[in-house]
C-alpha cells in the first residue's frame, strides 16, 4: 500500500527516484542496463550519491568541529567506573579455614594487558582465561589477542608477550597455566599514516 | 600509553569489554563527536543530544560483552544511540509527526537576511534543518545510520510505506535545494 | 550475641577505621576499595550494626561473622602474598575485637593498575 499523500514522482527515463535510490543502495547489482545505459538515470544516480555522501560529510565536519570536551568525557567515565566487571573469583590458598582470599579475573586480565602493553610496539586486545579458574589447580589456558606496530616482528612480539605473561601470572596468581596462546589480530601504523579511524 | 590512541576499534572494544576504562575513553573521544552531531539532528537541537550520547555510552559499557565484531563498534554505538533518540522523541509525544507529514518547520532565519551558504555542506545543513522532523529523521537514519527501510519502520513504529514516502519527499527537497544552491 | 555487642558499637565503628588504616599500611597494598559490591549495594550488617543512620559505603564490611575487604595491590609484591598479609592483619584485628571466628574475605580487584 503506498502512502496516499505521496506526490506523483516524475519519471526519469521511466524510473522513479525511489527506484533509483533502491538501485544505488543495492550497489547497482544486479546490473540493470535500462538504468545503467540511460544518461538521465546515471545523472540522477550521481546526484543521489553526492547527496548521501554530502550528508555523511556534513556530520563528519560537525563532529570534527566539536571534539569531545574533558568534562563531558569525565562524566561518562565516572558513570561507568562503578560498573567495573570483576569476573570470576580466582582463589588464593590458605591453610586457615577462616581465610577466603582471592584475586578477581578482572584484576588478572588487567595485569595481562599491562604486561603485554609493556612489550615495545604491542597493544593487548582481548584476553580470556579458559578453564575453571575458581578451582585451585585446574589447568588454565590463557588466550590473548595483540596488535603490533607496523615493522615489528610479529613472531618475536608474540614470544615476548607469552614469556612476560607466564612470568607475571606466575608471580601474582596461583593459577596452573597450561598454555598461553597469543594471536596477532592487528597491525598499527604510526599515527601519521592513519586517517583518524 | 599513547599507543592506545592509535589502536583499531577492534582492539579498543576488546579491551573495554575486558574492563579497560582507558580503552573505553578512547572510543568515547573517537566516536562521541559524530554521535553528538547525529543526535542533534535526530532530536532537532543540541539541548538533549549530550545527555543522550552519555546515556548511550553508559549502556554500551555494560553491553560490550554482546558485541561480536569489535570492528563494528561504531555502528553498534549508533544503533544504541538511535534507539535512545527515538525513545526520547516518543516521550515528548512527538510521534504525532506521523500524521503531520508536512508540518511546516519554522524557518530559522528570514530568507532575505540569509547570507549565501558558502559550502555545499553548509547548504545541505540548512536544507536538512528545514525538513519536517519525520522526513529529517528518516533521512538521517538511512544515510548516516545506514538503516534499512524495514528497520526504520520498526524503530519509528510506522509502516514501511510511510518511510518510503517520507524518504522520497525528503530526498526530493534536498536535491532541489542543493540544485538551487549550485 | 548481638545484644551484648550493642554497647560496643561505637568502639567497633572506631576500630573498623583502625583496621582500614592498618590494611593500607600493609606493604604492597595501594588501595582500599569500598567493600560494598560494585553496583553500590551495601549489605546491611547482621548482628552488630556498624551503620549510624544513613547507610554509607564502608571501607571494610563487617557483617555478622564475615569481614569483607577489597584491595588494590601495587604490583611490586606478589598479589597472593599481599592478600595473605592483609588476612593476617585482619585476623589479628578480629581476635582483638571479639570476632575470633569471623571469616575474612580478602579480594584483590586490581594489580598494579
């Protein structure tokens, strides 16, 4: 059922602007020669494309003109800080039954992140502890994703991260680490080479 | 760690999902400005846009675990934001817009006083501001939010045919005004 | 048991502050977080009441027979070791404030962060 108030759309070589807009949104596939071969239709498509792009440019320009100010950002961060996820409880053994000691999974993940970040050129992404961390002695597999700076050796970076993580986890937590698996998921260019993504 | 500012959305979203508030801050600074510009257009003013974007980020922080594809965090944020904008609009009882398809929007400036828009984007900005609210929202949801017709219809709770109609009118007006500017 | 504690409430309140300071003095501890849950829900104390009027976020939550402590460690000392030291300090405090049997729950929520 069409909107009864819709004005009769003029036809551009037999096509409505609506049809052309849909065609554009579909990436001009499947190709329709009736549209593609028509100069008027192509002109209309160009105008539509330009309009879409101009809309996005408009908002990008407005965004660039008004970067986030510190107060506003601060309010958001204050709002989320109380929600910090701690994850599971990683117990610390103690002979005294009155002692209930633990590290949080969140603390361990943050530790892994800071250890990995400490390796030159490396930025840690996601970090996962697989296995039953809540049971002392259960084998735990640590999975890490890292981003490496362009030009650095990925294999070396991964090895250094792995060694550092094993070391730090051994020092602070009482986990039985069965494996530390490091995957490079991203390569970062220097800031000069990046277009503000 | 200054490197975090260069990090891809994917890396940042992963860290933030794991509890890293600094990574989240980078996301806020990176995407916040566009979100505010978008919210301002959806809501018709900047008055509430800051609040809505703040709420969006707080919600996003809690729901980061749901994000499958870290690289898609921007569009994910825009979705949450769009939903919040629409909820606000509903709360103002503005869904009456649906029946007032051509509600005249008061011109912000006297036509005779208006200086020529210097750039195409400025001209577009004014043309967009002059669209009736529903046409403007459909347009922004489609072109910036990248919503499908069905999704727009669902979000705004109107028939798809209405969305089509509104987009057709909005598009026509914008094209005409841009032509005129040139 | 709670009746006999009533008279001690004021001194218990004062001494949880003392416990908090001694925890912060433990080598390796850099923060004492509010012991309430992250979402700000404060468990009301069972037995001896520590709150006076308005509920506040306690630095150390003493609820009945359980003492809840949430710390941040500085990362220099092994976290597990620091937790044990805090336990020792809290255990001594518990014994001296008439809570010898209390369970002492020490959680390290940040390491070096």
